C-alpha cells in the first residue's frame, strides 16, 4: 500500500453526515421498473448488480444517519419538447420521440420504493445529462453545507458520470458506487467506472464498502478508494 493511497484514505475515507449528500439520480419507473420503457435495455446490468436492492440499502442507511437525500431528476418529457432546440442530441430526440419519463404518466413517476420522504430535496429537472447544468443543485448543496456527494441511480455512463464530472469541477468530493447504478451494457459500466471514473471521482467503491464506511467499519483501502 503506497503512501499516496494511505493519504487518500485519511482524506476521503470518512463521510461526516452533515457535510455529505446522497444524490439519487433518475429513479423513474421507466428506468428501473420491469415494465418501464427503458428497463429492457438495462435489464441485464440492473439485475446483474442487484441495483434495486443496493439502492434501497443505501437510501435507508443515509436516512438513518441523517445524510441529506437529493433527488436529481431528468426532464419529464411532453410532446413537442425540443422543437425549438437548435442542437438536440440523438439521445434527447429518441427520449422525446418515445416519451420516456412522460410528464403525468406512470413511467415519469419515481419508483414506488424510492418515493421522496419529508426532508428530502428535489432538484430542478435537467434536460441533458448533468444534474448541475441549468439547475439549482449547486445552490442547494451549498445551502445544506454539503461538500461530499455520493452518486447513485441511472445511468452510469451518462447522467451519473456527467453529474460527477461537473461536481468535481465545482469543488465537490465525488463518490461513485459501482453496483448502485446501471447502464445499457457491461462495456458501458466498465467505461464509467474503470476508464472514466478515476479521471474525476475521488472514491469508487461497492455498496457494501460504502455502507461499511458510513457505519465506521474498517475497509481495505486499495479496494474502496481510488485516488488517481
């Protein structure tokens, strides 16, 4: 174990509840319910990492420890969205065409297991991938004196990654939880956590490792923390 890793764990290995925020990104039915419009594309990964079980465990523990929970939702679509946009992406156009997360629909509601509770914070909806871009997330985190953010939800290689990158640029400590997110393929998961994640995230770990750290249990540094 090298000195840099030890220093990294001393600096990043604990999460003071009052300074930590759990960012639950896009827990929509259309993403994580078996009947959701986009669930079939991520089904293999969602089931392979036991996504819903891990999300439940982390959200439950965060609330027990009084870690502030922030819902970071994607824009809920309506017919005609993006009609006045100059440069919508192919992904945005497909989402609107299929009316994924349609406003007022079951698919555009949060999964029954992840309904906001009193005291949770719901951030303004993001149109693209970053939960920070053109929303009030940065302001809200500052209002709650949060400087460490833990990212969970969907999708690992888009909204999770983009929000994490943006958070790093704004000065937040960023934690990725490998099995508390999913993507449309294992290759995309590999890119998100093994290739791209270490370029911006301060910590990359599993749900078990995160829960151990939150509860003050010792965790092998080389397994839990990335300080690249």
